[in-house]
């Protein structure tokens, strides 16, 4: 069982906060698709007979800039080179400003069965601040069209902790999101990443980030509203209706093997827990395509992970998401944190940050609020 991620590195315009690898010039699209297909078939020679692929995720960038015939070429290459499960989850990230009914219907008929819309906000002033290419109305239309095209598994990405954001503004966006009864909502706090236009605005004191206390209040409000509207929290930023967690993201958090194709894409593979490797591709479309054209690997970074590295990640990823089976951790990694960190865990349980059931620990709502600090203490 494994996962495949494909990085489609094109956007119409770059959002001010974004540090994902993407470019605004689309002239290289044909050569990129050719290179991507070559990377898929080359990788398949090593990995295709090892595991059945359970999830495929088109991320970016803006994968919904791909025309259906371009997407079909890539999917055909995946299906010809790998064993894909009949029940696979196939997700495509879509920017609401780039879709219409015809395109969405074509995506659905190609086997895409989950769409993730980068909505971020339904307030137009916030969308302008974030330099998104769509309005709130265009986001509403795109979600309705996706339903019309037959998608019954939709995610909406939202962003909070925007400068000067109030509870009222967030409430408006959340209520709009709930009105579409989507199966999944992700809500991310705005992070000011280095090397972004937003970073410069903050450095030059043109924009002031929201104070930490206000960020916590907004997050707390989100947790309450999600719960009131029937969403389960299964990761710090991810909420779903029962049964609709993102299988792809959950695989990342479970240490499932995954292969990433495209510039800047990351991969992780372990043959056993003693022999694990992570690698990533060049974050440059020209270098990526040239290397593949010249039969050179497009990998720019490769690291080997020890059992200790893996156990640290297991704890970190497990606590941020649905929890940790302490017996499993002990069996696989020879790490018994229920003994090593007994006092701290008991303390967190008493203060209602952590729950312990049958040797399985998970964060409570109060625990998710201070997740990073709990992880730091336990590590
Ligand atoms: S559309 Fe997405 S990937 Fe593209 S710049 Fe905006 S946030 Fe980044």
C-alpha cells in the first residue's frame, strides 16, 4: 500500500504568502508533462512491483490549470506503470478561478474522485489581501459546479489569522463553508514564510501579523464551530464528516510509503524500519526537465533515516493527527514513551491535554491548541 503525489508547478499568479514551488509562465507545460511521464516510468522500474497504490494526489501549484487531455496523459502513465487499487482515492487541488462545469465533468470521468478547493476565505477583502485570483462568489460557483459534475467528496481549504481578522469575519467564512455541506474542511493559520512578498510587507511594517493570543482565539472558535457542525478533528488543521478523512494525508502521517513526481516533490520509502529514505526533486522546472531529458535523476536531496529519526517522526506525526498506539511504537521502534515520559504524560492527562485509552494516546481539543509545545516536551 503506498501513495503517489504529483506536483503541477503552474499558477496564474503567485499568492503573496505562498512558498510552494510554482511559476506563472506556462510555456514549458508540454515539455513538463513529457518529463513527468518519463519520471513516472523510470521510477516504476524500481517501485512498481513493490506495493499497490492506494491514493493519488495532484497538488501544486494549480493542478486545475491542466486541461483534461493533459491530465489523462498523466493518469494513463500512472495506470500503465503502477498497480492502482480499484478503490483508490484520487484527489486534485483546484483553484476556484480556473474551473467550469465542462472541465469538472471531464475530470470526474477521468477517475478524479475528490476535489480540494483552495478557497481560503469568502470575504472579498481578505481574498484581495491574499492575492487570490478568485472572488467569494467564484468560489461558491465552483463548489456548486463540482457537485453538479458528480463530485461527492469535496474539501475546502480555509486560512485564518489574517491581519486584523475578527471572529465575525471568520464566522462569515466558516458559515459559508458549512452551507455547502462539504465532506472535509482544512483550516490553516497564515504563516509568514521567508522569501515571500508577505514577508517583505511584514519586515517593512506595512502589514502586522495577528498577535498570538488572537490567533489562539480564532483557532479555538474554529474547533468549536467544526464540532457544532458535525466535523471530526483528525489532525491539527484537518476536519471531516465521519468517514471522509483524507486517506492521502493520513498515509503521510502514518509513515506509509509515498512517491513524489514533479519539481520539488518529496518521496519517502522504507523497505523496513531499519532502511528508510527520504528524497526530493529539484525546485526548478528547467533543471528538472533537462535532467530527465538527459536521463539524469532529477533528485536534489536524499537522506537516510535511522530508527531513532523514524520514532521521533512517528511521535510527532501521530500526536498532530489521530494519536499514537504506544504498543505499536514500542514494538516497531523499541521506544516505550509510556515509561520514558510517564510523569509528563500523567500530567498532561490530569490537565486534560491528552487522553489515554487502552495504551492509545491522543490530544484533546485543549491539547490541539498547544500541540507544538506538548510535542516539544515529549521529544
Ligand atoms: S494558487 Fe496555491 S500554489 Fe499557487 S501561488 Fe496561490 S497558494 Fe501558491
